[in-house]
C-alpha cells in the first residue's frame, strides 16, 4: 500500500520521507515550537512524546501544512510543504473523534470518503476504488462490518475506521495524532499489527503519543518535546521506563527531565535522562 520504491542510492542513504529543520511555529505571533528538527525515513516509526502543551499538536499541524512556520522548513518527499500534489501520499488519523461525526454512515461509506477526497463530486467510482476500500477495511480487522453503521461500533472500532480511511489512499506516510488514546486493548493490538504490515511494506509513520503501549516494539526512534523544544532524539525508551502523571489531563506518559543546554538544542540524552518521579537530574 505504498508508492514506488526509492532508487538504490537514495534507499541506502535513508532519504527522509519527512524532514523538519529548525522549525519555529505558533499562533498569533506567539511561538510554540522552538527550532524543532526531526526526520522520518521509509519503513520507520518515529514517536513524538511529551506532556500536554509541549507542542506535539502544533508540530503535526506544521507537518500537514495547517500552520506555517515563521522560521525553518518542512519538506515532504523532498518537496517543501504544503504541496497539494503530495497530499494523496499522506494518511492522517486525528485524535480520537467519532468516525460517524453524527451523520448516519456505514463503515464502507466513511472509508470510501477518504478515497474520494479531493477528486470532486463527479469523480467516477472505479473497481480499483472498491478494491482499495475492501482492502483497507480488512486490514484493520473490520471486514465483517463494512455495511454496519459506524455509530453502532465501539470507540475502538470507530478509531479503526478512521485508520482504514487513512489507509485507503494507499499512502506512503501515516501521521497519527494519539490514535490509541481511550481505545480498548484489542483495537490497540490490531492497530499495532496494521502498522507493522504498513512499515514492512516501506511505509513511514510519525506517531504522536503520551504512551506507546503495544506500539512500543515498532518504534525505532523517539523525539521528546518539552515546552516546544526537542530534549531527546534517539532510540526509543527501553521497556520498563517509568511513566508518571500529566498534571493537565491525568494521562500516563513518558516524562523526560530536559537536560540543561541552550534553548532549542537537542543534546545527547545523558545517563538517567529517563527518570522516575521525584528523581533529580
């Protein structure tokens, strides 16, 4: 479900699908992100971690072209973002919302809306489109529910519908904004298997999360934001790292203690950078 393979020289070099360089972005002249940089390569899952207010959602909006950086750059598939001709190559799953949005619709209808987005009301419905919809629904484990109303599904199943809608365009990059928050364990496991297949086929994933859960084994790198700055960019935290409570929303998440250093810099994480509550750096 991905695009054409990279030429051999680019594949060896790990040419990034997404490249963010020294981005400063915010709202009404108030910066939220301060010189943020990251890379996501084909076949890679990169997790963006951090507490509420750390800038995770603003980073996603900058990647999607919904917020224009005041400094720095975002490049998707080597092209400055936003680029309308690149949109079909990106699948986006927002924070958990009702997939039906209050409108009576079946699973197949919601997934199909992703396939037709941007093609206009007179676009022809082709056999290839039907096959893509059926394939996406099966990929998220809902093949037997294609004709069911989305409103009748559980919250976890509705989230799987949104994932199928993102996959139906056969994207090369998935951008996921806390996709498993409040989702049942069975749906999280199905989601993890879906991502495993997607990356095995060369897809790239940018995942924003408070905690990784069943997705942890898939994550190659973690980028941790704290007050809009990257304080860690490296191998994903090892299993068993303590989590503690976010004082804003009471969700458990990995909470790094930011090392001292110039604002906006991302030094190598020192020993003990991942700490339990009460420890001092």
